[in-house]
C-alpha cells in the first residue's frame, strides 16, 4: 500500500515520539497506542517513546507522563481518533509533526500525514498491516506488540465477528497469531466482565419488556439510582440484548435527568431499520444502530409503537 512506509520514515526521523489516542479509550485505542509504542521500543531502543493520555483503559491501565518540553521537536502519532477535540491530551499540537492513523470517516484534518481507511473494522488491523509492509521487514512485530494489536482487533470487532470483518482481517489476525500470542487467553482477558457488570446485566434483564420481536427496556430515575448508573451507562448496555434470536429490534431508553426526558439507543437485526425512527426523535445513526435524545414520556410510548410497526413492516416484506 502506498503511504504505509511514511510511519516508518517518521519513526526513524524523530528521537522523541508521543503516542496519542481518543478520550474514554477502548481496546482499539489503547491496543493500537500500546502496540505501536511497544513496536518502537523493541526496534528503536534508543528512542524516547511515550503513550500519553489522562484517562486510562481498565484492561491496560497505563499512561506515560510527559512535561510540555517533551512535545517540543517530537513526533505525534495519533491513533483511532477522528476529531481534534477527542484526542486525549491536546498537547499533540506542540509536536513538530503529526501523523494520524484512523479508521473513522474523515471529518477534520488536524494532522500533517494521514493514513485513514474507514472500511477497516479496527485501527489495530490497519496498524498490523502497516507494520507488516515490506518496508518494515527489518523491524518485526514482537509478541508483546502483537498481543496489544490483537486485543484491539478483538474489541472493535467483538471477537472478529462484526460486519466489517473480511479475509484481510483474518490474515492480519493470523500474522499476529504467528508471533505465538495466546489467542484464548487474550479473548478471556478482553471479554470477561467484572462481577458488578454481571450483576447489573442480571438486573437489567429482569426489567425488559418483550413483545412481537421487540425487546424494550425503559428505565426511570429511581431504578437508575438504585443500580448506581447514569442514563448514559444504561444506553451503553444496549449490546447486552443483541444476541437473542427472537429479538428483531432492541431498545434502551432511560430518564436523562433533564426533567422527565429520555435518551436512548436502538439496535436491530439486518432488514429492520431504526435510522428513520431515530431521526424522528432527535437522533440518528445507521440502519441497524441509532441513538435518540430528549424524548418526552409520550414520545417513548410512540417510539415503542413505531418500533413494533417497523418489525411488522420488515416481516411483511420478507
Ligand atoms: Mn477503533
């Protein structure tokens, strides 16, 4: 691929390298950041490479410290981040040169060099391919670096199973596996949940309403308080309801604390569309995944009817 050698060229050029990723880091952000850092440390031990950020990721709770002076004359490598406001540490702007590697749609240019492939299901996959390019033959991927990249691939692709995965994904994963990483242990590490989350999931499951293919979870403020979660936390539990054969559409709506208004998340199986419904409730997204905002209690009832109607529509079209 053209352009892939640019990361190597810049890595060689700078003695100080600051590696960034987005706020609220997930496995792909932390995995790509630490995977690249570890690759630099193994192949260029004389360089000072630091993984920066204020927030940490629970599975790799790790960041380096850096004084402002560290950024002067340094290379900034930004991973998995599509807009400048979301970079966890705005001091990337002090760096001498910025290279950004991403897989989100391009919405802003705040870099000097961009390697962005929005069709990639994870930035770790893209980085694994970059670091395996011919130009990098003398600078091999270590097992440690491969483990970080593989764990990031697993999280963004939910164990290599999301629609964006393809043969290229599996070939990248296979090259990482060939370094001897423990695939099973990494999967357990990324997907085992803390007991508190298990307990929360158990409670939420008892609160769903299931009717004609619709899984609907509506949470009021006292329930949220009792479980010790915010409406945002509740919305983020939407994936919990995604693996039931009978659920065609699943929805979580929760009181957002703004005076009887509800925010929510909608998901659906292939062929069932939630995007249009979301756009009628101050939201939007994709055909199978959308968010909604500031619904009144009346709108929540209407939403439920609309989702049930969409299931009927989709099934009569079969
Ligand atoms: Mn990502």
